[in-house]
C-alpha cells in the first residue's frame, strides 16, 4: 500500500525553535500537523529515546505519522518509522529490522539518486532537496524547483520536498510535484510556532476542492464567531443566515418572531439557505433551528457538508444569560428542553466538533479545520 502523506511535514529542531522536541510536537499536533520527524542529532541516546516515546504516544493519539531521523534502533524501540540519510543503513536492511508496516523515508540530493530511491522497493517515500538554500542545513547548494519537477516526473511513491521552504513557497513546491513539504526554519521563525504552522496548513487547505460548509448547532455555540474565522483561513466567503435575514428584511430576528411568528421565520430561513447556493464555496452559519427541519437537512446534504459545533448546555447558558436578542430563550428550563429536543438532529451532521469554552476563537477554528482534514481522508 502506498503511504499517504499529509501536505505538511514538520521536523523538530531545538536550535531553530528553542523548544524541546516533545513540547514542540504537542504544539504542532494541536494545530493540525499530522506528519512529524524527530531530528535531534546532538541529543544523547537516553534523552532521544525518551523524546521519541513521548512523541510516538502523542502522534498515535492524533493519528499522525511519526518518524525518527537516522536512528532505526530508537525508531524500533519507540514503535515509530525512520527517515534515513544517504550515509545511514540501507532502506532494505532497515525494513528487515522494523518490519513491513513501519514507514521508511530516504533522503536524496540529485535527480539520479532520487530515481534510484524510487526504484528501490524498501522506502515508502523519497525526500529531495535542498530545494532552496537552507538556514538549518547549509552544506549543499539549492537544487531548485526545476530539479524538483524532474524528480517528480519519475516518482513512483510520495515525494517530500525539503530545504528552505516557507509558507509563501509552499504553492510553488506543490506545483512542482511534491506531495509533501518538509519545514524546519520556516515553522519556527520568530518563535511563532502555531502561527507559522497554521499558515502552512491553511495554504494546503486552500488548494483543496472548494465546497460549502454549513455550521449547525444550538444558539450560542459559536457558529458566527468560529465560522467567520474558519472562512478567513480557508479564503472563502462567510455567510450568517440570521444576519442576512435581518439586513434584508430590516427587522431583527426577535421582531420577525413577534410580528410574523416562528413559521414565517423558518420559511425565510429556508429561502436564504437556498440563496447561499449561489456561492460555489462558503462557510454558512445557520440558525439554531435550521437543521431541525428535514427539508433543510436534505438541501445541505445535497449542496455541501454539515459541521456540528457541539458545546455543552452550561456553556450555552453562560453565553446567553442576560441577552435579549434570542426569541426562543425564555427561561433556563425552556432552554434545556429545546436543547434536548434539537440534539438528535445536530448529531445527524457528518462532522461533529466538540468545542471547549476556555479556548480562543483561533483554537476553536483549529478544531474545526482539523476535523475537516480528518473527514477528507475517509474514502467516498
């Protein structure tokens, strides 16, 4: 089976990041990185194994790919894969040591060496570089995008580009034929680990097939605030159905309920839901009762993907307490009853994301985007 590599491949480096590898891995995994390599050449064997064990456990919990640089012995003890340099053991011998399931990658630095690596059945992927001048490994001249494209034309397995890659260079690297881009210095520049990782991950997400995302869930679940940030990071429009209804009608949602009744509002909501289909890709924040109607669920399923923002009732109550703009929030008892009645409909959404009240909007957006990444891996 051909190894499926995520588009971003992070490599630890204490000198570049100033952060211990285990802590660094946790931070990268938390924002959505799903391929990690432990590369700490100056670390003693005991400390290296301790770090490998910790990162292996975190990677398994996140369903992430994890490899150790050079050290097949440490990889075997940690239950990880291994990335081999040109002077390390041959991939075929390491395969005998680690078994058929362990991921193995190899480094190459010229077109001919890459071709030989692709002809070898032992490795699961081939890395090529440096594509650009590397600040962390300046021993080789940059090979350039043209050489990368020549290697890509002959690949039989995934190709990883490495060397001097920053977020703004990612599209060119992928366009040249790389399946994944390994990043070191570009991830840790300025100490902005999460910010840099998010920029790289979002660059990959924006290259994906655009689609409509419909955020569903109870009132106060964060569909508007989180949805707006998700749309910004994906580079697609954001639509809040309640805001559009108020803007177009010139009335607040509460006024529509009071003057025309809930049934009239639900008809308007369905009409605006249909109007959002004019956008080829968008994040659409729906009202709390929208997904409870079967006709709306069918429309959303036919036109896009429903994402349930799941928050506990006590969080909802804390967010709504004291507000007067929610026509269906009358009392705590009424709120609890409505919450229970709608919960089964929300759970019909193909993607569910449990949000944590103590997180920032950015962290909640991470959760949504990672859930979408995971959903995209499911065979159709």
